[in-house]
C-alpha cells in the first residue's frame, strides 16, 4: 500500500480514537493518539503537492501537542533548564538567515526606495498598533497581553521571502524590506514596546536593544560576512542551515509551550483567535496600504506579506530575556506556526492569480530562492 495513503488512514484512526477518549473523560490517555495523528498527517501531506508545504507546520503541531501532554520532559534535565537554549538557538537561526543574504540586499533601498519606505513604515505602524488594540480589548493578564504587542513590534522574518516568491509578489522588494526592518529592530522594537506595552509590563528599552543586537544583528552580520567570503564553498552548510533553522524554531516553540502550559490550557483558544486576527488584519491592512499609494499589484502583495508575517523567534528570545517566557512568550510561540499556515494559504491563492503587471521572477531571484 502507498505510504502516504497508509499514513492518511492511520491519521484518521488516531484522531477518532483520541476524540472518543476525550468524550469518555480519558483526556491524558488521548495524548499519544493526538501526537500520532499529527505525525501521520504530516507524512500523508508529503504525498500531495498541494499540501506538501504544510507538513513542517503539522510536525510543529505534533511537537506542541507532546509538550502540552508531557511538559515535564521539556523543562529541565538534571537541573539544566531548556529555556537556556533559546538564545543560542535564535543566534544560530539568525546566522543562518545571514548566510542566505548578501550585501546586495541592501542595495535595493536605492533601487526602489518608495516601496521599501512604504513597506517598512507600514510594518512598524500597522502591526504594533494592531497588537496594542487587541491586547487592550482582550482582557488577558498583562504579561500575556504584552506578548501580543511584542510580536507586533518585531521585524519581518525570512519566511516572508519564501511566501512572497510563491505568491508571485516582488521578491527583491520583499528581501530588502526584511533586511531593512531587521536592521532597524534594535531601535524600533524597544521604542515601540516602551510606548505601547509599558502600561502592561515594565520595559527596559536599553536592555532590549542590547538583546536584539546580540540575538539578531551580530549573528546576521557574521552570516553576511561568511556568505561574502565562502558562498558556494561550504556546500554542507548551505544544505544544513535550513534544517537547523527548522529544528531550532520547532524546539523553541516546544520549550515555550511546556513552560506556559498552564496559561495555555486556560486561555489557549482565545489567544489563538486573537493572534489569528492580528495576523489576518496585518495582511489586509498591509495590502491596502500599498493600494493607498497606488503601488503595483505584486508590490501590494509583497507589502501585505511583509506586514502580516513577523519574526516570532526574535520575539520569543526577547520574552526569555525579560524572564517571562511562560507568559510574554506565548503569543509569539502561537504566531509563528499560525502565520506559516495562513501565509501558505494566501500564497496558494495568489499563485493562481497572475498579477496584472504580468510579473515573472528574474533569473537572479530564482537562483536566490533555490539556494
């Protein structure tokens, strides 16, 4: 029997068994079946081109489910706290991000300053204000509400570049907006957090600025230098870094889930809904901010994606640096996997609709995406 069809059948069986157990009050015993459901579902997705891109996200759901049912295995081992690994993992991920960039990415500012200015400005206005509004209306505990603002005040992540490529948006503009917003993060994120989240939790802007420099700017700078001198010469690293980044992000989310399990069980569904609204409104308002300034269709798509997708890893690292990973870190941990799902769906929709300007990716953009 085909492996993917077998996995599909096992996923259905696992889900039914888990639901029956919950219905009968055996919630804890349902855990292994929920985990099996997500794992087999991820395998099944690999067999279908339309669903293949969601396999990694489903694996994260499996990992999160494992952390919810068995949090004790993801908190500490022999006195060593797993939260200690969050900062070095983020630094490793950011180094990987740097190795996939080049100094040419910043030249885009001179080539398309209008698009970059609108994209970066929209990003740092729309998402922070949306986060503050949702946090104020949510009635969540102050630290959890601050986490919603934190993810809104974070820069873009590299995932937005992949989604822009799939959505037939302007990949060059996407890469430049990501690079510029990331470089501005040490200034913009602490300032916005002090302004918008200061009434929820105490914000030490200078400390946060230094944390961002350590976690993002220095590792990305090292990655840029490495890429400049060794691009194409260390093949195993080019292959390994995306896998390391995927594992690192998944492990960070698991650690945060285990640490914040009690809060998640209390307000989890409501927080997921608020984070989803934050993400979807970011896409919508980002798109129409481009329309407001009469930008092309593919540039509007780019800005929508750049506004709606955030660097959840950085936000998680800042929550850890604040000593509030189990509360402030929850919204970023949810936002990351959720934006990958919504971003993939949006990209699939736009991929089937050719932009009116009949854009085709350049050879350079195709090469950058494939590498």
